[in-house]
């Protein structure tokens, strides 16, 4: 019974992973895309844990969901600041 529940959980994670990949491709707002990308990285790190690869899971969580997302947020902030200085920040 526990093995069956684990298999269902893995399939749910895979479906969510594909959904995140499609959603980040079709979204028009940059901030939404970054948040979806963070979700993708977190789910991917859970999948790495289930595959018994804790080193990859930790790397994915730290770099994929952590550092990369922070860099994306900082880039968005800088772009918005530059647009406001130019006078075209109506988004």
C-alpha cells in the first residue's frame, strides 16, 4: 500500500513538473514566470530526493530555486528601475 502511494506521488510530481514547464513557457508576465520556475526547481529537487540522489537535490534546491531565482528577482528590479528612470514604466 505504501509503495502504491509513493508511485502515485511520483506521478503527481511528474505531472506538476510538466505543468510548470509548460506554464513558464506560456506565461506573459516575467514575475509569474520566475515564481513558476522556482516551483519547478523545488519539485525537481523533491524528485531527486525520491531517486536517492541527495547531493543533486541539495544542489537543485540551492542553485535552481535559491540563487537563480534571487538573480532573476534582482534583474527584474533593475529593469523596472531603469524603465522608471527613462519614463516608460507603465506595465
